[in-house]
């Protein structure tokens, strides 16, 4: 890998990874804690355009002195400069291989993110949220492991060549860690999902959650013949009733299917194999899934003829399947609560703040 390619990768890492802290508090999260939603990120970040032509890495520092003092927003007497916005735009264009300037709408979305970011940092100051230097170094070490450099010294050299400083990168990481810790304290830690809520959700969405679960059944079909007359249908019904009685009295379903079924599965003893919910017609599937394992259905008339089904086995929301569904439900409910609480908390920060936009 050439030094230029390494520079490209490291620049994306150094800027894209920490120029704007993640909106979702992952760092330091417990393993068994439900994940906050990616939607919290997507709601604030525009969909990046895809352009095939590779862009040159942006040189984001030192800043242009002619614009450094141009203030484009004030957040509680804390200024945001045009140079800071230009830096984020340069990162965005590089990461998304974009050569054209972003639209005004995208620019304002960036500014909104910067204002929200500044509000959260100010709240972290008020809450006296502290991140130790060792934590920043640990985070930096973890990130360096993910890029193709031999040592921290080489990393620093490439970063310096792009007009950045290690202290600047570490400051971004420190800010991100502080915000993540603040959000865990103000949002994540105040969310709980009860077993009662999970049970209520499962009951209301059982059919949807069961989609994809498997079942195994056998099938016997008696058709009314080519004429399709009322007499032919009645003859088919009587034969199906007779076979149903024989099966209930102990006759082997598979053997009767081989002898009498007019379905393609007759040679296999009527074996439909393992199916997933939704694979068969809804009315046919309802007849099968309404049975208990080992139970035989009464003759059922469809447009093809009279069907008799035997359910061999089926998966249901119990055991491991139930545990998976409960975990998925806990995740869904946690996400809903997280999004609502995060948005409310951020709205409260904005309402308490004095914000002036000059862009």
C-alpha cells in the first residue's frame, strides 16, 4: 500500500471517526445493554451521494485566517466559526467522494449538528463529566489498530502531513467520549423495558413474529375429475371422508397418500417437507397450522379438490424461539423509548439555550 493510500485511509479515520462525535452512546456500554437506534444517527445525517471518481484528501489545517473570525452561529456565547463548518464540509466531501459543493440544505444540516454538538458539550461541562487521559489514549490505540500503520509514530507523521495535530484529534475523541458518557447518564440509564411491556408487544405482534418459523406436514388430495361436475365433487368428498375415517381409526397416513392422493407428493407419502410460514396459500396454511402435532385435519375443499393434512411438527414462540423474540422485542421497545427520550432531552437543551444563527 502506497503512502498516499495510507494517508487517505488515516485521514478518513482521524476526521471521519472523531470530527463529530456519534449521536449514539456506544463507548463503554455494557454487553447486555440494548443498543440505541441507528435511526438517531440517520435522522441527523444526510444520505451521502455516491461518486465513483476518487477525491484528493482534504487538507483541513491550519485554518484560513481570513475566515477564522467569521462567526456563523453563537450557542450560549460560544461561537461556531465558518472555518469549523468548512472543515466538516471537507471531511464530508472526502468521505463520500464528492467533488461538487453540498447544497444549502446539507450545509444547514451540518450547522444544526454542530449546534447540537456544542449544546451537549456545554451540558457535559455543567454536569462536570470528566474523561481521563488514559481513556482517550485507550480509544486512540483501539482506532490505530484498525488502520494499516506500523506504529503510533507513523500515524502521527501521516496525520501531520495532512495539516492535523495529534492534540486536535485527541480533543475530538475526548469530546466524543464525554458526550457519550453524558447521554448514557441523561438518556440511556433512565430507560427501562419491563417484562409486562414485552409480553404485551408479543401478544399484539405474535403473527408477525412467527413469520419464518418452520413446520412439517403431510398432504393427501382427492380431485373431482376432469368434468368438475357436482356429482364428481360429491364423489371426491365422500372418498375424502372415507379416507379421513380410516386414518382416524389407525390407518397409516403415508401409505394411504401413496395409494390415493392425486398430488405430486403422493410418491413421498404426501410429505410436504419443512416449510416456512407464508410459503403456502393462506387458507391452506391456516388449515395446517390450526392443528396440533400428530393431528389430522378434516377434509378441506379448495379449488383443486379435497385436502387432508397431517401436521408432523411446527416451531412456535417457545423455548429458544421465544427467548429470541423476547430479546428482539426488548430491542425494539428500547429503541422507541431511546429515540423519544433523546429527542426530548435535546429539545430541552435547545429551549434553555440562547442560539443565534448568522449563516
